[in-house]
């Protein structure tokens, strides 16, 4: 039961971190969080321990846990890891993908196109993360997919404060569509190169 409560608290705090509701440097207090989520301090402590283990919290003055600040160097590191991991997945995906993978990606493209048309950046960015995870998922490499899922929080943190206009979103949909076509055609080398360029281009410079 405690583990279930801890996971609920972890997800809620994570959502607040990546949305910017808890800005970088914000101290987290066990008592306050316990009251907010109507649980004891034990699951809160466990939730915060997990978030710290994931690198989303750091120890600050007086040993208080603070929301991590994603520096330009950290963004660069995340980009390097994404290029390597997503590139490896893309190459494997060209061999292992099936029609379900393509249908799923096509549906995400459609949803992203609608979000871009309506100017809904929040929905668009959520779908962007889903798209990249689905593209990697075609490789059938669960450990790699889990690692990319963990990196997703840092990608979203790095984008905080960045404007995502309609034109930019539409351009990303076009690039995503090109990636899907390369996967469909099983062009592993070209897909890996195009994906690296796409990731590099969309990394916030900050």
C-alpha cells in the first residue's frame, strides 16, 4: 500500500516539476507534501527518494531537497544520449517494425497535426514525447525504451520557458512524417542520420 501511495505522489510531483509548477531550485518539504496528498510522510519520503535517484532532485543547503536546474551542459548531455539511444533504436526498428508500429506512428502524426493547427503546445509536446518513444519502441528493446522514458523528464525540463509556435509545431510534424517514411522504407542509415539532425535541431539552446 505504501508503495502505491509513493508512486502516486511521485507521479504528481514529477508532473509539477516538468510542467514548471515547481520551478528549478524549489525546496520540497515532506510535511507539506504529505498534507497536500493526504498521506503520511513515509510514502512522500519514498517518492522523493525515487525522484532524487532519477536525478530530478538534488541536495541543497541544510540538506533540503531541491528541484534540479537543467543547465546548458546538462541539455547537451541529454541530447548526446538521445542521439545515441534513439539512433540505435531506429536502426533496429527498421529490421523489426511491423504494421502496428507504423499505424501507431501515423496516428500520432495525425494527432500532432491537429494540436499544431489549434496551437495547443502542451498537448503537442506530450505527443512529441509519445512519438519518439513509439519510434524507438519499434526496435523491441525494452531496456533502451525505459532509459529514453527517464530522459523524457529532462527533455521537458529543458524546454521550460521555450515558446512553441504554430509554425514551429507544423515544421516538427513534417520532420516526424519524414522519419516515419524512412522507417516504413527500412532505410536504417538515412533514418539514423535524419533523426540525429532532428534531435540536434530541436534541442533548446538556453
